[in-house]
């Protein structure tokens, strides 16, 4: 065929995607906190070092100074429209035939 099948695999189960993202975000917040405590870098420098938005650095700095937890607040943000089981099913359908259009899925 003209198109080769797209093969992909995630380094973690699809249902743990949210927790994987939370762990990565928490790790970034901790790195920001460490660099802020060191006092050798400005927020702008920290944003460039960690390749994050400067506003993120200022938000973490404000939360840290106010002794507010740096952990992710459960329920914060836009709620998911699809359950994990539907996401998993969709991923399996795409993986089984990546050339199928969204309409045909």
C-alpha cells in the first residue's frame, strides 16, 4: 500500500496518562522551587532553563511564598469529556487500522 501502518506504543498504560502528566508537572514545579531557593537565577532565567512559561515560574513562586502546596489540585482544570475506557477503545481502533478516518471509526 501507499501508506505504511503507523506503529506506536506508549511507555505507560493509557489509563495512567493523567497521573503521568501530573508527575511530570509536579517534577517541574519542584525544579522551579529548587532554583528559586538557590537565589542565583531570576524567574526569567528559570523559565529559559526549564523551557516553561515565565508566568508558570511566577505562579509557582507566589504559591511557594504563600506556603500553598505545590501539588496538583484534584478537580482543577477542564473536565474530561471521554472516560479512560473510551480513550483506550479509540486508541485500540486507531492502532488496529491507522488509515481509517475518524468518521468511519
